[in-house]
C-alpha cells in the first residue's frame, strides 16, 4: 500500500528559504516500504518558492531551525506506517543536499538586489543631472532650439519661446516650420539637418522683424550626426546682438562726428597762424584780431576735449562724485552771475528767481555748477538780442527732490528735434547758423544728472517762443 505524504509547512510560519525546503519536501512521494523517491515536482516547487519569496533567501539559516521542527512533526504523523527513524533520516539528507543550492540561490538573489539598488542610484543621479541641465538651459538668455532628423521641435527653452512667441507645451514634437514664422531661420535649420553624417557648425546673422525695431540675431547651428540616418538632429542657438550693433554704430558715428568737430577749430587755428606767418596781419590791430580768434578756437577745442573725456569717464563708470549736502540756490545764482557778462554782450537780461526756502540735495557741487552753467550758456547763445533768461531753482515732489529750470525767449526747438536733443554731437540744423557749438554740452548735462546723480532731465519748447530746460535730482542719494 502506497501512502502519499504531502507535508504542509505554512502553519509553522516558514518564510523565504524555509518555503523552499517545504516545496522540496512536498515533492517527496514515500512508498509503502518507506523508501523515498524524488520527482521533478520537488525542484519545480523549490524554484516556484524562490520566485515568490524573493529576498527571503537570505534567511538560509532558518532552514536548519525548521528542519528540527519538521523532524518532530514527521515523527508524530502515523508512526505505525512510517517510523520516525525511517522517514526523518532520508528527509534530513535530502534537505542537507539541497541546502547548498538554496544558499547559492540566496546569494545570487542578494547580488541581484544589490545590482538593482545600484541601478536605481544611477537612475536617480541621471534624473538629477538631467533636471540640472534643464534648469541651466532654461536660465540662458540665448534662445535654444533642438530639432530631430524630421525637423520636429523636440526641445526649446524659455528664451526661445519668448523670442518666437510660442507655448513650449504646444510646440513640442511639431514641425519647426509650423512653430516659427521666420522662414530664414527654418531654412537654416533644414540646411543643417540635411548636411549629412558629418558633425558640423554653421554661423549666420539674421534680422528678425519686430515692433518697434527689428532684432539682429547671431545664429549658431550644430548638426548631431547619426550614421544610421541620412538627416541629423540640429541644435540652434540664437544670440541677440541688437544692442551690440547699436553700440558699434554709435561708436562709428561718434568717431566720425568727433573727428569732424575737432578738425573745425584746428583748421581755423592753422589758417590764422599761416596768415600771421605770411605777414598778412600788417598792423597791431589785425594781429590782435587774429590772436583772439586763435585763442577762441583753442578754448573751444579744449572745451570739446574736456566734454568728450568727461562723457567717456561717466559712461565707463570712472568718475566718482564728491557727495555733499548743499543748497543748490547759491550754486545756481553763482552760475547766473558768472554768465552775466556774456549775456550783456547781447543785451540779454538774466533773471534769477529765488525760492522761498533752501533747496538742499546730495550732489557733487562742481558737477551741478557745470550743468547749470551749460544750460544758461545755451540759453544765451540761442536767444536773440534783447531777450530774457530765467533761472529758477525750487523744491518739488513733496520736498523729496530739487528742480532747477532755465527758460529763455529764444528761437525754440522743432518738435521732431526734441527726442534727439541730448544725443552726442546733435545740433538743430537751423541753429548752426545762429551759434557755434560742439553738440556735447547737453549730452554732458544728461550724463551728469541721470548717470551720476540718478535724476532726470527734460525740455519743453515751442518754435519762435523759446524753450525751458529743467533737471531734477533727489534730495537724498540712495534713499
């Protein structure tokens, strides 16, 4: 008579490696003679338990503890048909033989778990690095576009979305010609993608129509070659060089205008010196006239050079103001008194309008005097004989700033000339016949007031009725 023993170890609380041992034992079929046999079900059960238990193989020592408990259990079951000494001895031998296999599998499982942990760590590091690179990319001021071999937009940073006015979430994975309206940029990307399998870089300069002014951009395209594909992915970087071009143009204009302005007094000085050397001034009166002209042109040349140097120093941040809390009323009055002889030559009256209170402000006293002097001198030059110039300092804006205005009854300024009036070397065409100038005085006023003193300059004018120039400086610097 054959008795089939199916030994269940769930009640014994076995886990991990003990479950494997249970599967091995459950596969045993004990014959009536008490001699055990080993079917394939024992190995299959062991492997099934291994797959289900996972990390529990590390508990190989638990098998030994459960074997003792198992042996005691087997001795109790039907002792008449299967004596304990006949069943437990083969069972223990089988368990011992397969224990090494269980421990080996447990070791392999631990190795796999270790590899999984390392993979997870590497994945986390890679995700962190990708996020870091993404943050860096979006922080760039230059626009960056990445297209695949099908000319589809696969990546764009915030600067690119702002430059081309599209939403990144909606634009990704769409053909670049459906996202960008600028055909020139689309054409450059397409050419770079079709460049072939060679990694290459291309640079170009484009003008993008924008309101109110077009943008000049420098375009750098890098094709990323893939030997398995005919076309390439392309990384496009667009750098706004509009301001650089404007600065370059302004420098060229400055050099050109400065050369012209410097040449005028030098030519005059040279001509009168040559006349003196040739003996054309035959009497003392003629020679004195020549000397005065030479002196006047030399002074004009010196003022021009000083103004150019001062403007350059201010723009370069090389001038340090000597801050003092002073009353601008006496400073303005001194400047008006200084220029009264110049006004008297044209029968121009300078009226100083004294305020009811002091006008204290943190200023560089010498610079403020130069500003007021330049404005009064300009008013005298462009006011016809018998006119009037009014200088008026006062407090404004709830006593938080000081305003100084210089008004005249002069020629006035055309409306189209007002926006350019404080530019370097700019002079109103009609005024050039009235008085000579370098076109730097008002620009120097603007630089001193706005760049150094953090104030504001302005002008109000009507042709034929005169002009009013004014500037405002805060009473407290840095407050």
